[in-house]
C-alpha cells in the first residue's frame, strides 16, 4: 500500500507538444534526457547502458507514421510506455528502472513487436520475494492503464471531432484506432457499471434505460445508414463517458487475481465476439479489436510474470509460445498498418485464429489458480 | 490424489452423508438404489474395463449413445503429441471408470482456478462408457506428402485413402481427420462429457475438425443384444459380426502379426460414413417397395422368403431382388468379407427445407478396408436400390491400435516407440 503513491508519481508521462521542433538534439549528457530518434524504420536510443534509477527518455518522431515507445522487462512486461507520438511530435517518458536487462521498442504504425534494442541497467538488484513480485504486478499494470488511457482520450477526441464535422471517411479511419485503446483495457472499463454498455454496447443490448449509444451507434451510422448528421450528441456523450472511465480506471488498482482474470476475459472476448464478427458487425473491423484484446491480455500476463516465473515457469513458457503463435497467425491478415476486414476471412482462416486463441486461453485460464495458491 | 480415487457415484454417496433433511437423503438414497439394482458381477456393474489386449468399444456390446470426434493435430512437436496421448489415456481410464477427467475433479479444486473436469457427469454412473482411438492417414503424411511426425514408414498399407464411390457427396469439412475418437455410453451426457473433456485437454495440440452425436445404436455386436432399428424403420445389423464369433473376429476384425506394421497387431481399422437418409421420400414409399429394397420384412426382419430374422437369406431365389440391400451387402456377394458394424442413428435438427437432417452414422471395424469395406461399398454404391434414399456426406478412416495394457501404457505407444 505504502509504495503505491510513490510509483504513481514516478510513472507520470508528460506529453510535450513540440511540433516543428525537429532539431537533432543529442545532448543527453549523464543525468539528462536520453534521446530516442524514432522514424518509420529506425529507433535509435541514445544509450544502451544505464545506472539503476529514474530516467527520462525523449522520443522524437521524424517518421510519417504515428509511433509508440516502450521499455520492456523480460517477457514484454511494460516498465514504461508512451503512446500516440504523431509525426513531428516529441514526447517524454519518465521511468524507474531497477538493475536488469530490458528492451526498448518503437512501434511505427502502432502494431507488431516493434523495432527492438537491448538496454542494460547496472546496479544491485535483490531478488524479489513472492509477495513483492505480486505487488509489483499491480503497479506494472497501472503504468499500462495510464498510458493506454491517455491515448484513448486523445484518439476518441479525434474521432468525435471527425464525426461532429460530418467527415465520414475520416471517421471510418479513426473508428478502429480509437477502439484499439479501449479494447486493450476493457476488463478495467467493465468494472464501472453502466459505462461500458454506454461506450461499447451493441444494438441488441439496448434497453429503454440504456438506449443504443457509443461507438457502435456511430459505427452503424457510418457504415450502414451512412448518415452521421444527427450523431453530434452521441459523439459528445461518448467522449464524456470515455473521460469518466479513464479517470476511474487510472484510480483503480487491480489485484493480481483481477489481472489474471482480466487476461483470460480479454481472450474470451476475442473468442466469443471478434472471431465471429459480432462486435463490429457494420464495419467488420473486428481484427483491430482482436489485436487490441490480445495486447491487453499480454500486458496483464506480463505484469504477473515475475510472480509466475517463481511459481510455475513451465506455464510461462507455454503461454509465451502460445502468444507467439497468435501473433504469427494474426500477422497473416495484416494490411499496411491495419488489418483485413473480418468478413474477408474464410471459414478456414477464422478457424485458424480460433485454434490459436483457444490454445492461448487454456493455459492463461490457469494463471488465477497459480496466483491464488499460497 | 484422494479425490481422484473416488468415483462419481461414491462422491455422491459421501455428499449424501452431509445432507441434512429427509428429502435430500431420500432422493440420494433413491438414486443409489436405482444404480445398484443392476447385476453386481463387476465392482461397478456398468463399467467396461479400459485396459486389455484390444481396445474397448469395438466388440463391447454396442451401447445406446455415441459422440464421435475427429481431431486435426496442430502441433508440429512430436513430443507434445505423445504427451497428449498419455494425458488422454489417463483421462480416458478415469472417465471410463466413472471418475472425473482430471486428478483434482470437477468440484474439489480451489475456487480461483477452472476445474479440471467440466462437471456435467457428476452423479452419473460410468454408463458403459468406452473411448476408442484411431489414427487417420493424414497423421502419417499430410496432403502435400510431408512426413509430419516421423511416422510415414509405419503407415499401414491398409490405411490407404478410401476411393471416391459412385454417388458420393462428401463434405471435406465433415470428413477425415488426424485422430478419431469414438465415445459410446448408455447415457448421452456421459458420452458428451468424455469427448468434451478430451477436446479441452487437447487445446493447442489438436483442434476439433468435426464431431457427430448418435442417439440410438443400429447394430448388435453381441448375440445377447436384440437387433435395433435404423431410421428407415428396419432392423439393422442382423448379420453383423458378433463378439461371440471368435473365429470370424480373428479372420475379419483384428489386424494380425504379418498383416502390416507390428504396432497394429491386435488393432482394427475403423471406417466412418455419415449417411444422410432422405426420410420424407422413404416414408411415402409403399411397404412392399421398402421391403424389396432392403430384402427383409419390416416387422420381423426376416429375409424375404424366410420366416425368422436370423434365417439365412436364400440368395439363389429371385424373390430377393438383384438390387436388394441384403443381397449386395451379404458376405457371399463380397468374397466372404464380414464387417463389424457399430453405427448410430442421428438427427441433426432439420435442414431448412422442412426435412429432418437425419440418417445413419455408419461405423465399421475390420482387419483391412481394402478387402472389406471398399469392395462392399463399391458394390453397394453401384447397384443398391436403397441409394435413391441415401447421401454419403462424410467419410473417415482410422487405424485403431491394440488396447492399453495398464497405467504405464498409453494409446499409440508402439506406434511412437
């Protein structure tokens, strides 16, 4: 409990709007910010060895694609990340790194494993006790929620602006991207009563008290009725609800058991409504949601990783392999920075996706039991 | 370990001891009395031995219910496949003994973890459950000819792909498979529970390709059983191979040393065919024509021209028509070949055109399909008057290895040795 406020303070991600500032500032002297030169094809990190402690990375995106920057511990456990670095923009990431080996990654286009480099942090590092490993899981996942939430608000704002401006094509492009951030953190969002149904409810879930609204109402108007002229209030309400869910999500501390169940629930989402095309039935952008759910599941598992490695290393290996298989299967349907539409996949291709998700979800369903054991 | 040793029946009895209230105790007592009223020759009367020289579920008197599943193997890792076969064998040994699929059980584990048994068979007896496994041609070589697990040299010649038979309307998605598993029981829920738990244990290593439920046996595999009826309303399997016919079984059912690879000695080859019956048009066919097509009477099941079901058909007589089913399927028409049939009636709802999607899920075991099922089916497919009312929609072929000798053995051990 005592550590929590400290960690929150440490992982504050500050976005510095620096449009136009493309100077190749490589100052990064000892103690200063570490420059990260990100482009569509490269990710040059100013240093590859650091002393244990808090460091600031300054990421400048000189490419044409929106990028993200991550510092990963083993198994892609997120130590810090900054999302949605648009071309020309520069952002800061402040992250506390105990001694160990890490990887940095830029993700131009915001998908895939990204452009990786090793990062070694020296200093003394005492092995974690089991309890400390579990306590870290909560903190680690909080960092993930924080960065995802901020990107969610930014991208939803863009989407809502396009909808209110009547720009159908732009709205269609932004729809799956804004949803990506929501789908990654959906297990947290679902904690807060009516907010998830208001944001993400489907037409057949609507009731007199909770009429059809949110992302899917606008989706229907974009793709099916092709008329968004009356969606201004729906769009405004969506942004209000997203901001509220984000505020609550950032304040929420998920227990290790909640994380384990969240990781499983995200895959259940994939199996039950993304592979079938039920979720995005008008736009057929289900594979964006699919990838986002898998990302979110992986982040939750990664947060638990130190504890899992102590208790059941075989399960960790099994899950790692299964995640790789999902990534490889999904990669078959990548189109540019996005994905094929769900209704473009054959039954055999959908079964291939279903098989790898089942293969992953079964070992992931065992995590909760491992965590719960004393 | 403690809970794994407790059968589902016993678990209920133990639970009963803790149930307060007359109604609860009476209900449980009643259930036990019902189950225990069966003859008590074996410790659990409705349990079929899992271990033995041959797999159970072949000459075992045909149970009433079927759940059949065909799996595709997903993994490329031979060791993972072997581990799955070991895990499956252990789960099958437990389930056929009326126990839970996993060692912990459906309700004995911690609340935070999913149970290692799915639970729908809690309180149900073993119900004569047998689980029988077979390996399909594609396990040895895939469609491109690749030797997937180093087994190609051990593929029996008898496991050659079945030919296309005249009139076949086979749906590839409902056919073949790397591994076939037949679960038979006298309670449909017990059969479904068995397949469901095997599929779950196999997640990530195998994937369900297709599966089929059967609700009523259409063959007798023992002289102790009455002959059942198929959905044409006729007795089916009168002339089937039976468990008591040991000489015929040796000659026609079991693969022997010298037939092919040694790992199949004591095994048998299983052919599956899902045969849709065009029920509605059959039902408006006259009784006389129905009997002519089958070559037997509908009531008694006697061959045309005879009085009793088990009378031998007189194939020299023209009263059994040239295209009658009984004539074309008879061993004397097929170089003496006998099959052990073990099929089940199915109704998969209706077909959207107001017709029952119904028929026979045909299963036949034999020593060599090339000398048994293939020539018989070629003969039937070319000439059988019944074809007007039949559509073969699925086809499968599996090499079923010999039995599992004990807890240290597993399905297919000799194949992978």
